[in-house]
């Protein structure tokens, strides 16, 4: 870090708010101020002549990766005052935050980019998650109606159990146990709202009805399923609104057939997307298990991989990985590498976002195909999906 970079403290709140005003607009209300005040200990600031010029906040939380619940960091509120932009402040602060996160056990870092190319040059890779769609209910899969029951009371009480069974099947699904937000509060009904929640053993959906001039709109706030029966149950509930609502807005998992079938005609533009980075190779790898998507043990051979990471020097080097059903042993080595992988390609392979051939074609991997297949297998058959209510 520069001598003028440091973690923010209580006395920096006014400068922080002034900086945000120039980047995002001024926050209103005591609740917003309390939220920003709580962010200060997790925020890194760059100062120029005593003035806060740039800030990066790394939110701590827990999420699922390849079937393991692990601590992660999420960058949010990245901002530079207009008069101090393009001086390298954010790049420097993000590296310092990543380095500090290693001591907290953060193997991964996620963010929602304002510009994917900007973060891509620092080692973040775009990963597919939800595909936003707006379509009439008649265009939804018919599903199987009647399998989910209406949930009354609090969202946490009614949805937490099926969510906990669903989340391990998706890499980057939030654990909803730690973080600067509370997704369950966002799914509770507020005065003047009509929020509907339905759940079964392994599936759930939460939605809001909204009156508009063109007809009733159904906004799906949260959804998930563990298996094919759960998927049919969710689509069955949503398709039951045929004849009642004019349009359904939802984020379908990117790998679900409905996303591929309906994307061309019904996709919503302007989706922010999701980017992921292996923040610490040793920490991220240690949590990866040699298992299939049903947690059956796999026999994966040890391998030596050279990681290219010009931004985070603690990752750049050669590592010996010995996968096992309970985790992966990781150690630096001077041995000959079986494969070489750019840190962006590593994020795609370990998250299940891309196959080795895809990463090769991007120019982010080369070497023995069996070694690359082993790296991909450490995703545990899980693929990325993160609910829109779990933003930061």
C-alpha cells in the first residue's frame, strides 16, 4: 500500500460520504448512514493531500463453492472522486484488500462490475449466473402445480430450510449467515406490498405482485431447487399465474433450459453480471474436494499447476495439488508443471463456469489435458448461480 492508503475509521465518514456523492449520489436517511458507518472497518481508502480520493470496500460473508461453505470477500462501493481518477488508486487498494483478506481465510472474491474489462485486467473473470427474463406466464414451462405450499410468517422461518438444501448445489450461492445485508428481510412483506412465498422440501420461490398500466406484473425475487422434481414444482407455481398476470420478471439460472429457450425473445438488457477471482490459490484449493455432484468420491490424481497472476504475487507460481474427498492438499513446488493456467481460467474451472476446452480457447490454459480435466473436476459438478437478492 502507499503511505497515503489505510483502512477507514469513524472520523472518515464525512469524507466517505462526500466521495460517494460524487460517484453514486448522496445517501439519505439514518438507516443508510448507519450502513455506511458499518462499512468503514472493511474499507480501504487512498488519500491525496489529506482528502479521501478513492475507496474500496470488501464485504466479508460466507458462500458455497464446489459444495463447501467458505468465507469470501465481495467488493462493493468501489469509487474514485472524479478529480482523482485514472491514477491507479483503485488498482492499488483492491490488491491491498485481497492481501488483507487472506488473513481472514478469503479464497475467493466476487464483484458486480461497472465495466468487466476494467476488472478483467486485474484477474477477475466473468462467470454466468442468472439470465434476466421478462415473459408472459404462458411462455413458462408448465411444471407440476400443487407441489409447493404457501409460506406465511417470516421469510427466514419459511424459506431457510429449503434454501439450505439448495445452496450447496450452486457455487457462489450465499450462505445467508453473514454479511452486510439480510436477504430474508428483503423477502418479507412490507406495508402496501403483496409478497407471496411458496416452499417444499427441496424447492422454494418468492415473488411480488405489482399493478401496472399494462396489467399485473409478477416479480420473482428468489427461487431455487435441488433436483428435477423441485424445478417442476417452481415452474408449476409460476405457470399457475396464467390469466392473472401479464408478465413475469425473473432471473433464471443460466444453465437451465428455460434460459436458453427464452433468451432471444425475452431477455432483459442491462444485467450487471458477476465476476469472480481466486483471491488466494492455497486457501481456495484447500476447500475443493474430489467428489461428484452427488458427493460420491472421485479418484483424482495429484497434479502440478503453474498459476499466472501478475496482480496478486502470492498466487503467481507453481503448486502441487493432491485432491481428496475431504479437501485438497496444497503446497508450493519447484517441480515441472503439468499445466499452466491464468488466474482467470482457474476461476472458471474451479467454479464450474467453463470446461478446459473453453479456457484453452480463451488463451488462459495450456498443457496436459488430464491435468486440466482434474482442475475442472474440483468444481464438484457445481455451476455458478447467485440469487439477485444476494447482491452487495
